[in-house]
C-alpha cells in the first residue's frame, strides 16, 4: 500500500481563461491593405496552491502592426490547475515550466484566434511552440546569470 502512495501523479484538473483582452487602438487600420508585422511573446508562471496543486498560467501576447501603426494587441492568460503528487523535486521545474505550458498552449492558441477574428481581423493561427526547448534555454540563461529558476517560473 505504501508503494502505491509513493507513485508520482500528474493530472490536469481544470483549465480556464484567467484573463483575455483585445485592443484595437484605431479604426484606420481597417481602411489599409493588411500586411501585418506580428510580435508574439509567451510567458509562463506557476503558483503553488496547496501541497498537491499548482496553478500554471501561460500568457500569450500578440501585437500586430500594419503600415507602422498598431493594429491590435491581443493577450490571453490561459490557466490550468494541475495535480502533482510525489513528483521528485528535480523534475518539478521541467513539469511546471515545459509540460504544463505544452498542455495549455492549444487552448491559448484557440482563444487568440477567436478574439482576433471577433475583432474583424483575418484568422491568426499561432505556430506550435517547443516549450521543452524554451525551458532548457531559460535554465541555461538563468545558470549563466547565477540565478536558477524556481517552480518553473520564467519566460518561454
């Protein structure tokens, strides 16, 4: 029985949109030819809720400029509550900083596409992201700076 209790468990218990916004600074964007320049930023944050639960938030921000002017700013904070029991401490950062954002990204991608389309812009489908690679890079940068990341917090 003790062996069963020691088995690592990882489960997604809830997924939700924590916050979302679309800002269209000016209507003149709709009178010009649509040749957008996109700036896409991703960030993850993990917060321990109790002994077994973490809230992981993937923030996706997309800024579109058209003809040098701001066309729209779309931002989604896609959150999930994950059950993590008996996870070795050395694996926690990887799970919170890469695995969980990988689970959340398709949902955030869908919300971004939806709000951009509702703003009357052409559909925007974000390319897949390799969060494992992004997490590894953030760890390397933190180690170079002498500041190890804790609890999977960092920028992807």
